[in-house]
C-alpha cells in the first residue's frame, strides 16, 4: 500500500468506530467517577494525563514501537516474546483481560481487511494460543505489516487511547461533546511529546507505574452499578 493509503488506514484504525472493543472498557475511570474523584472536564483530563504518563508512555507505547519494528522484518518470534513480556507486566487481571480482548478483536478485524501473511500468521498463533494477543503488541505488528510508518503508528495509538478514555468520561460523568473535544485538544501537546520521546527509546526503557489506576481497575468489579467491563 502506498503512503496515502497507509495514512488513511491509520485514520481508520484510530477511529472509535473501528471494532476493537475499546468502547467497552474504562481502564479504572468508572471507579474514579463513582468515587467522585473525576467529576468534570478538568479532572477527566488530569486522569488521562496520569494514565498516559504512568501506563502508556514508557510501557504500552514502547511495546507498540518494538512490535512494529519486529513486524517490518518480519520476526514472529520477537513479536511473541514481546507479547509474553507485556502479559507478565499487566498485573491487574482486569487490565490484562481488556488488553487481550482488544488485541484479539483488533487483529481479527484487520486480518479480514488486509490478507497479509504476517497478519494471518499472528491470527494462527493466536488461535493456537501461542500468543496472548495484547493490544499494544498486535497494534504495532499490524501497523508494521500494513506499511504505516513508526511515527504515525505511535501517534495513532496514543490518539485512539485518549479518544477512548474521553468517550468513556463523556458517558460516565456525563459531559457534553464540546467538553470532550476540549479535553482532547488540551492533551494533544502531551500526545505529541510522548510520541516523539518514544521514537528514541528501546526495550531497556520499558517501565510503568500507576498503582492508583491499577487499584481502581481491580475495585471496578465490586461497584454496585457498572457501565463498562473494566
């Protein structure tokens, strides 16, 4: 696929309409809203900033980048190794299950759209349970296999993550659509900075620390009323 089609593909998979299942998960946000800690646009934006810095910038996003590189070679064994490494790092069962479910749905949707040998190999390994299928790893591998550039891949992953969390916040708090767009607009400089920094980072830089988000994710299943799966 040429550069223009690859860019359109990035827009397609970064759209909340794409069937990755992200709409069903709040990553602990629902617990924050229930506790009254996130109650408006300002506190929603602060939550997303913490989520990006603590769990995405030096963890999920680096797995996206490394998997993208492995997919371009292609190196299925390296993709599998990264997938198992991320599985070991996803300590809360809720976040781990969400990542796997989103990754599987994303891969199945993309394999149906693009008959790439890399995607078909990933799908076979997933069905054989040789892969856990975590979303960041699958996302990076798919983008690499479909010719989407590294920079575009990183920005698309970050934007789709932010868009999904903003959408959840708009429904939970609730907020108007203009508030959601203001939140995204506020977060764009952070998205750009994190993506740019990730281009110069490697596996030795992988780290993640957001215990409050992880605890709220674990508490989510005990809420008396739930709109999301996590």
